[in-house]
């Protein structure tokens, strides 16, 4: 079960890869400024994850119209994430939770995916400007996508 709505969102500082090199992304930098959508996903270069993040990227205005920042989180390295984002035209910020600390803090660890190891489960969170979780969902299977209409509804409140 993911952390509960109404909980203080666990802060994190995770790495993203940009053309300038590795950069820190800190969730609490958005507190007091804008809401944040966190999308945990199992692995880069997999079909469902590619479909999900391409769809979100193509519909990014559906989130930014609420002033939201959208961040994708996986246990992949920032280098693999950058290559995947370029190859798949993914426009949202991707951050690496290689050590799985943030995945565990949000209680969305998926044990033994396909027998290859622990990953992030597929999950979505809306974090309010106040740093409080406004929406939390972990899908029943990595093959299922979050309810993006519910995510947008939480942003609109």
C-alpha cells in the first residue's frame, strides 16, 4: 500500500541526467511554489512504461495547466533514463532511485519483478504545494496504468 493521502510527502533528492550532466532534483524545492505529480514506474525500455510516459509527455499540458511539475521515478540509472527519454521522446523529468530509498519511503517497492529483482511499482502521487499527499495510487499490477483522470482531478482541487 502506498503512503496515505494526507501524509507529509517524503522529501527526496534524486539525480537526473541533462545535457549539462547530472543534476539534483529535490521534491521540497516545489513546496510553497507548485504541486508535483510523481509517477513511479518499474523499468525504462519496457512496453507499458514507454506507453505510459510517452502518453503523459504528449498530454503534458493536462498537468501543467494546473501549474504542476511531473516527475518520473524508477530504479534505472540516470544514464539509461536519459537514453530512453531521447529514444522515446519522453519530455517529463526522469529521476533515478537506484538505491530504492524513495521507492521504499513511498511504500511502492515491487519485489522480484519478472524474477530479475526489486523495482518501483507503478504508482502515482499528487503532492500539494503544502507538501502533503493529495492523491496516492499503486496499480494492482505493473501492467496496469494509474487513473490519470483521478490524478488530474486531484490537481484541480
